[in-house]
């Protein structure tokens, strides 16, 4: 049994916004509110980063068209006593997905943090 940090990304839709910063603020706030309603304060929520196709520098994952924004959120969750990376991934996706119904969610990376605890 090991301990893992599971990094996920979610696609959050925000309607009736004109500015990227407003869309990001609403998306992070709404996601945090839904997670907190399920007592999941242990899930870290922040805006994701996308690499610039020209220079490779990261920028906030948000796009606005027709006053509707698509914001990429980065979510992190610690999973304890999992049988492996795949098991930790399924646990995290199930927990977060249950709180964020109808929000596209995918696991980006799983880090084994068991060795750090020793």
C-alpha cells in the first residue's frame, strides 16, 4: 500500500463573462464551493497552465468566445493506502468526480509520495 499525489485537470464552463481574470475567479470559486459542500477541502484547486505553441511559455488555461469561457482547472489530491498508481487514480477521479458532476475530468499525473514519508 502506498501514498500518492494525483494531479487532475477539469474543464469548467463559465457563462456571461467578458474578462479572462473574471472567468478564472468564477471557475476556481465555483469548483471550490462544490468541493467544500462535500467536505473535500483537501482537494487543491487552481487554474491550469497551457504552453504557448510558439515559445513554450506557460499561460493560464482560459479561453473566451461569445461571453462564454472554458477554464482549465488543475486539481490535486493526496490518496493514502492505495494498491498502486492506477488504484490511486481511480480513487481520486471517483471522489472528485462525485463532487463535480457533469464536469469533464481526467488524471494528468500520479506521483508516488510513499518514499518521502519514510
